[in-house]
């Protein structure tokens, strides 16, 4: 096998996939679907040789005629020369946290009270013939005498350095301690590091959120509680699968698990170096990390095989993982620092949700609260300080732009909001990066669906009204469709020629299923505890996608319940905030454990009422229009076009 | 640099030592003195090129004329060709434990009571949609419900394997637990392993003793408490230094520490494979190791730099090291098994002594007891169950055959016992391996010294009586000497020609100093607590050398106190026995910690009375002959030659 244009050659056995050969040759092909042949992003051109295409689902006949083949689905049968097209740079709008610019210290913070890290200065009496106490006992004694800290434990890597540090520092050192190692409330203090001289004026930790798409790092000054620097970057695992399912599949291949772990560690390492550099410290000055993320992300981070998360009955290996040393894991902070992964509840209700429930205040409020993270898994929690019930609905990736003909992620060129004229049925739209559109992202699809519905292009069953007087509604290859952008206004060049950006019947069906799943999810939650959903006092929306939702339109399609807009709160990344608060406070950390412990997980696929609720919600906005009085009002009296027009102008 | 006869060549910088170049070329030169130029064992022949001999202490002019140079002391100044003579195989009599052949279970053993390892069989209810508990919590729940074992902890390597083991085993597994991980009496149970099916009928641990010279491994069936197999082998570190001081020096060179750790791990690995193979198990079936050894050996085993042990004021980095995972250390048992290094007291009173004090029963007796390990450091403990005081006297390596003109270790060809005729002054001797003698080992030297004294060849000051009528007493190169073996009866071929085996004035002086240091040691111990040494009720002698001591002769030279022979007990390897008992019982383990904690360490170099006692003991048997009535009796009335003759015949 030879790869062009880099001219790298590898020997592989006949029967290997091109993707495997490329991996061996060190060529990084994008495989956002995890190598399942679904995304078409790993297409290469066969210049010479014999190959067999197992699947070419995403390739047109024209593409195949040109020699295109999917690297993940094409078997090498003999010598071959393959041209690798320039790999598309994964270029997206980062999910910048709206609240991130200025993260405020979340409570009356006292670094000595509830925060487990401590740096203490010691002037140790040097050993002599009259006092031959060993170095480690001598240090323990000084901690006891000078700071009343008793029963400190340590480990081998620390002991290996201890003797020379103490002597080189002339017995004047700063000891960094973790006061409740291993998360046991009564756990012994643990010696994390010993550094020469007095270094008690600085003490850092990091709060990390490992999202499927983006990773966030907060560098926290533990003496003030303030976030010194924060950085966000894409999870490099994206190249091996866009969603958790693709990554779980990838993890099951050869060393896929190790590779995915390396990729996320690489991303984190880059972020950690950046925050450290900005704060003018070394990454080894970071003495603790708390980590939040969904269950799959944490399994991959820890290199615990996630396979069973994907397969019925959907089981994680571990929801509350033990504390791990950074060095053991390969996280680029002080190797002897503890890495604390926050606890999750189930395969699809992870630490990101428990962290969110606590950091949003839901776990401590008397108000009946609905917490939602809208995405592929649509995690939803209902409850108060006294009880919590959670579910995850397999909404599918439609709101993330996948499984939709011209859907895409919220990257440059994505249509993110749409308005349709009630009379002409002509659309106006806003594109990320203000350029020619390539496709439609989740918020754009949500917006489009609502507009199609309220303008009467779609009926309540989601059927397109072909009899309306506009060329935009037509029969296409995959059934009826609505043309959002004509080909000549697009930037849809790629494998083949330009084409119209449309939304098809199939797409609409996928979107309806997604919104129905989410709506049915919290309806079932409420029913299961005998609570009237109308009594919900506040809806807290976390997660990346939540920030871009237009509440009005989300209610119009029946995704969100019909209640006054002021009851909705978009909280941004509640997961990293939970991670940050847990870093600052053992008490918060304990609350997250408790929240995870008392959160009842309702498995919807095992719930009989879910299917009924789902079916009822497959309409726009719902079979029972009485649940959506504000939508009924619009449908009856028409909407105020001005409001929408104003928005267009503002944009 | 080129090495013959292997024709290996390496590039090194001018100024490098031949030893360094050889190391780089992968040539294993013996350096028992640790590369200090003291032993002469790394001698090579310079065939061509320019070198500079920094020291050639152990080479004669004749040797140098032949081209010999010490690899550890010879600087390369240009291209050179060096011939490496065949490296002497380190061939010694193994210190087989007299009691080892049949180690009896030391107490009424109950595998469930006091032994921390447990293997329990679990039939776990598989997960379902109705019960989505994560694997780890499910296992914990089964342990709690079926075996009443609560709060079990685990770690990442275990979690990484857990999911697949449980599923492949169809949820029927054996869990191996350590009930008090991390040595905390109230510590939580720790999951060590999960294996498919019911494997509760076997459970193994190992007790290890890391001696400076030999390493011992007992494979212990933890269900019966019996030692299944035991093996002993030389510590491969010997090639890098015979004694602890040489090894500490070697550890300070480049990666010397890492190399020494690898060497002892290699030795242990070999032993562990042998015991496992014999018992028809895998080394991964071994779920715990307790390790005893002197402080330097344990530092090297853990790769904790031992440097400060050697330098005044003689400080260890750690006397009570934390439990370590075998995988972290590289010990060839189950990687998730705990390796428990027993606690020591000081640089020269290590875990081997605390283990000995407990396993010998000294820590639990009302009798005033003297515990001795005679060797370079002459560790001595005095006390009862109520108090313990210990010291180490730098006896020097004379009793180990080093620092003596024709001294050698107790290997093949060593004279191990000597008898001298009172009238003719002709010696008879016994040689290890019954062959031509090469030199004299420790017990041979002790025996020789006693015989020289009681036959009047030496006076009480240790001076040779030149006026006696025998050619064996003569003036030699290094002062007066006694010829033990004439050249033609020897096997002393080597660098140069054969020579007589003699004991010189200097040797005798070294031996007197060694025995005086040990005698002074326990005298000072007794004085320091105000106890009359004559009140000692029993003398327990542990360690390798102890086994070969002839009590009568040891008393004659004033090494051991003059008391009835039945009060002396040779216990063999009390260190490995302590390790074995600690493996079986948390209670014994606790006793060893307590013994270490309450043992007062007396630093002789800081003690004013030690020098006086030492000086008084530099005579044969002692300045104050009244302390040795039985010797006075022999000197006055002559000895019973028959007894000795009988022994010769018996041999």
C-alpha cells in the first residue's frame, strides 16, 4: 500500500481495510462515524490496485466512477496506491459558555475550611546522630507538631524523591497535602508533593469537563477560589466518532480504546499547557483535578472499556470511579495529584448531569424543577431537594445535525436560524460566520421546523402541504421536501457538484421523533412520580445546544413545555461549573455524590407509558393541543410578523 | 573501544572508564566492591591502545606487566582493545535455612480469622433493564448481600478488566479481597482480583526475604498456612557490590539505583517462577507478598535512593514504607497484589531484625534476651516483651571474609573450620566442597583465630609468637603471618601464580576489631539500660553466618558472652520467618510494627562508653578475663584435644 501525496508505504495483509493501513502509516483520516461507513468523511481515491468496497453508502455512482472509496469500508486485495484528499479541518463554533467570561466564586469561600488541598511551610530540624528519625517520619512529625496534621500518608513516587528534596532544600520545604485523600470523609491526609522553600502563596487545581464535542478546563486559584484562566477546545476524539455510540464502537476495535484515551488526554494536555502558561505556572504546579463528563467520556478518559454502555441493558462498568493519580492516568498535571471523576447515575445520565443538578441549585431547591440537557440523549431530571428522578431519551442525533439530509454541526457555514414569510413562504436565514450556507445545524433545524409549522407549510402531522403556491415545496428523491437554499446560493461543493439545501419528509420525521422523545421523557418522569407537569416551576437548560435554543420556537414545535418564558433558564455549561464547585468544596463534592445516590434512574425503553407519550408527541406541537395554549393562540390568530422581522433586521 | 573475545565495539568519550564502556557494550563485569577498585574482580587485559590506571591496588607489578587493569579504575584515553577474561561465576554455598526443609505453621492458624486475604465465590444477578446497576456497584452489592463484606474499594486496573470478566464468566466469579488494605486496622477491604468461576479452593501468598547475599521466597498456601515450596538464590546485585555500602555507592552512579532494583527483581522473578511452577500455579495466582530485608535492601527494592544511609548521621528515607502494588513495583506476582515491606527501625537495624525479634519470640518473652545477627553490621537487640533496645556495630566485613588477605565468602574452596595441634602447631581444616582450598571464609577465620589463641600462637593482645618452633609463623610482606596452607596444597591460581594461604597481623587486627565491636555493642546496650549482661537468659542468633558459628570458639575469642551453651539458640533465617508469619496474620504484622515502634535505637558512634568497651574487647578474649571463666579454665588447664579430633573425624 502506498499513500499519496505523502508517499508513505506500508505492508499489510490482504484483507486489511484501507483505514487500518492508513492508521499504520500514521495517516490521520477523519472517521466521525467511528468507521461504520455512515459519514463518508474518510473517502479516499484509489489510484491503482485492487480493492473491494464493502459499502459505499455515502458515495454517488459519480464518486465511485472517479475512484472514491470509503477507507473504513474498503478491503485491500493486493498492492494499491491511494490518494488521501486533504482532511477537512474540524472547524466548528466552540461552545463558549455564556457565563464563562467571568466565573464568579460560587459561595463564601474559605480555602482552609472545606477545600481539601493545603500547602504548609515547614522548617524541619535536620537529622543528627542524636535524632536519627527517618526522613518520612521526620516530615510527619513536623506536620504534627507545627500544623497539627496527623496520620499523613504517602506513596512510593513521593518517597523516591523525598530524601534529596529535603536535603537540597536544607529542610525548609512546603508540603502540599490533600486532607481527605481517596474521598473518604474520614480518610487520612495524603502528601501530594514537597517543594523547596516557602511556596504557600500559590496553590492550583483544575476543573475539567470532558464533553463529547468540546473539553473545558478551568484553572482555579485554590487560595482565592477564583477561576484564573479558562480554555475550551474540541475533543480530539471527534475524528474517531462524532457521538458516543460511534466512539464506543471505535473503542472496541483493536487498540481503539487506548487511542481514544490518548486523544482526549492530548486535548486536555494542550488545554492544561495553555492555562498554565497564561498563569505563568508549570502544569506540575496543579495539584488536583476534578473531572466531569458523560459516562462514556469518563470511561474513555479512564480507559475502562465502554462496550456494555451501548448494548442492552445499557450498563456502565463504574459510575463512581475511585480517585486516580494523574501520573497513572497520563493527565498532564502534577503526577502525584489526585484526579477525581465525579459520579454518574447510569449509562446515559452521567457525571455531567449530577454535576449540573448540583451546580444549578436544583438539588437544593424547594421548587419543582425540570433540568434538561438537550442532545442525542436528552438527559432530563425532575425533582426538588427532596427527590430526583432522571431519564435519558434516545432522541437521536437530529438536533445535532446528524441523520438529516443537509444537517451539520454548528460550524462555519451552518444555517442556525430560519424565518419564513407567512405569505410568500420564502425563507430568511442566519449563517454561522456570515457566509454562503453549507447545511443546517440543530438550532437551525428547530427554527425551520417551527417556521414551517406556524406558516402552515407543515400540518400538525408533519406533512408538507404540496398544494401551496411556491416552487420551494416539491417532490424530491427522498419524498417531499422544502428547499431552504437554492444550489447557486450555497457552498455545497464537495465530492460532486453543488445542490439545493432541502429539508425532506424523512428529515422532518427524524426531528419529530427527536422532539417527541424529549417531551415524552419528562412527561413520563412526571407521571411516574404522580406530578402534574404543569406544576413545574422552573426549567433549567444546561449543555451546549441549550444555549442556542429559541424558546418560542422550541415551544411551538412542542419540544419544551408551554410555560412563561421567564421560567426557563439557560445555564450554559453546568457540568464544568459542578466540577469547579466540587474542586473548591468537599461539601459540594459530597452533595454531588448524594445527588447521584438519590437520583432514581428511569429506563424509558423498559417503561410501558413511554411509547404512548412518544406517539402523542409525534404531532406538532402535540396531539393534545390544550397542553400548548400559546401555540393554539398563534395558530388561531396568526403570529405577529413584526417581531420576527425585527429579529431578522437585528441579525 | 573493542572488547575481546566477543568482538563487541562501542564508541565512548575519552575519559570514560573501561567499566562504563563495558556496561554500554552489554558486557557484564563482576564488580563486587561496587566499582571502588577494592576487590580486583573486574580486572581485564589491555591488548592495545592508551589507557590510564587511576588505581591498581589489587594488581601486582607482574599483573600490570601482563597488561592487567581494573575496569572500574582505568580511564580510556584513545582507541583500545580490551580482553575480558571469563567472568568468575558467583558460586557460593547457598545459605540454606536449617529449619527450612520443613517450616511448620507457626500457630493455630485459621485462614478466616487473622489472615487478610479472602477468596469468595459469587453468583451475581446479571443486569437487566429493570436493574441497571453498574458492574462495580453490582459486585459490591453481591459481596455485601452474600458475604456481608461492605465498603470494598478498587482501583483503575481492576475496573478496566471488570466488565469483560463478569460477562465472560456469566456473572459467576471468585472475588479475591484484601480485608485491610493499606495496613490500616480499620482500612476498607480492597478488591484484588476477579476470576471466572469458583476458585475459592486456592489462595496463595509469598513471604520474601531480601538478603544482601541471598534472597528467599516461601510460597504459602493461605488456606492451610503451609509453606508449599521454598527457594533461595543469590541476590543478583552481588555483581555490583558485595556489601550494602558498595551497593549504596553503586546506586549513586548514573542509573545505578534502577539497575540494582532490576537485578533484585530479576532474582525474585526467577524464584517466583520456580515456586509457582513447582506448585503448578501461575505467578499471577499469588495475591500478596510480605517482604523483609535490611534497610538498604528494601530501599533498593523500592528504588528509593539509599544514599543518606551511608553518610553520617546515617538516615533512611523511610522505615515504614506504604503498601505498594506489585505491578507498580514490577514484582512478578499478580500486578494488583499488595507488596508489604515490613518496618525497620534505623539505617542499620532493618525489617530483617524487627521480623527476627518477633518471629524468634523475643518480643513476647519475659526472659531477658539477646538477639544477634552477626555480620558486617552486627545488629544486636537486648530486651524482653516489655522493652527492646537495639544497636548496630560496624564490625566491618572481616567475618564475611572481606578485608582479610585470603578471606573469601563461604563458597566452594573456602576453609570453613580449622583445628591446630597444640604441640606441632600444624593445622587441619575443612574446605567447602571438599577440594583444594582457595581462601578462608568467616567461620573459618573465627575458628582459626580461636585455635591460634588457645594453642598459644597468639597472645591475648593478638600478637603472633615468632619464637615458636614452626615454619608456619614467619615475617611476611605485610608483617608477621601464620601459614594455614602451603602454596602447593592450594587452588589459588588466578591472576598470578599460586601462593601460600596465610593469616597476617593485619587480618588478625581486623578480626579482633570485628569481634570487639560486636561484644562492645551488646555490653553498651546492657549498660545503657542498667542491666548486668550476665543476667541474659538466652542468646538468639539469627542470620546466615550465625548458622555456621562454633559457639565454643566464638566464646574463646570473646565474640559471644561466656554462658552455658544451651542458652544459645541458632534460629537460622528469622527474617523470612517473620515475613512468613506476617503474611499469615495481621496480628503478627501488627506486632512487628509495634516492635519497630518500641525498639529504641542506640547509635554507637554517638555513645561515649562504646569506645571504652571496644578497646577493652580488643583483647583475646577480653581485658577482663573474669568475664570469660570457661576460657580462663582452658588457658589454665589446657583443652580436651579429643573433642576436637572427634569433630575432625566426623567431618
